[in-house]
């Protein structure tokens, strides 16, 4: 029973790894990597729930009675593109923060901000 649901187990493990990285680390680049891992787990989950056993591509042919809906897969492709763009933006912001503060560690940035106020 549990072996047939391996993709859901992979999704849960990736989600928890990504969540742990975001919560536990103060490095901004590590947080971005954690968010990317978390996002990948959501993609796997969405594709897993959209899978139909015995379903084929939605092409009309004789003898085919079950079709898979291509919409979830197309939406995930769009989400991947958006994810790449937001990851690139996050990394660019991390570079600008490094230039402005001299560090990408969250605690050091907060300490510097508190000293300047």
C-alpha cells in the first residue's frame, strides 16, 4: 500500500526539507534554495493528483475510453517558468543586499539596520 504512493512520500519529504531550510537558516541564498525545493514538491504533488490510471493523451481514436486532462501539466509548465523568474529575482535581490550591507546573513543585516536607526 505505501509503496504505491511513493510519489506522495517524495513530495512530503521535499516539502519538509524545503520548509526546514527556510526556517532554520539565516543565509538568504539558502532560504531561496529552500523555497525552490518547497516549490518543486508542490509541482510533484499537483502532477501526482492529476494522473489518471489508464488515461491517454486527449487524441480522438477508436478504442480509447479514458483521457488525461492536459491542463494541470500545462499549468505546472507555467508555474515552473514563474518559479525560475522569481528565483532569479530573489538571487538578484540577494546580490544587491550583499552590496549594500556586506553580508547575506539575516542576523547581520538586522544588527546593522538596528545600529543605523
